[in-house]
């Protein structure tokens, strides 16, 4: 679950970073909205690939720690791998929905 959460959050750092900065008061909501919009429009695929790279790296690391970094080990852990994928996609979707909602509020204000 932690791997999926981490990968999903990394995949949405383009929007999550400016949103967090606005929530802690480091920047205004309008500025955060502009930064997130620019980052998402120009670099969304880079952030998604970074999230995927983090997921793959952490899965390999976890399998090596269990000394199961082989095709057989991955096959034995396929339910956990599916859970990583589902949690990562759900995290990405939830953060996307949250930041889109926050962006709409910032655009209204």
C-alpha cells in the first residue's frame, strides 16, 4: 500500500506541490493554481513517468529484500503487485480530483 501511495503522490507532484504551498500559506491560491496548471499542461507525462519509476524501483527493492526478485517471486507476489497498481492509480485519481476541486475554488475567488 505504501508503494502505491508513494507512486501516486509522485505522479501528481505537479499539482500537489503548489496545492500544499497554498495550504501552508507560502503562496497565494491564485499563484498555486497558475503553477499547477502550467506544470500539469507542460510536464504531466514527466511526473507520471517519475511516479511509475518510483513504483518500479520500490517494488524491485521490496522483492530483493524478500530475496524474491525473480519471475517466480513476482508471480508469487502478483496480488501485492496488483494492489500496488490499484492503490497508485487510486491515489493519483484522488489527488487529481482534490487539486482540480481546489483549483476551481481558487479560480472562483
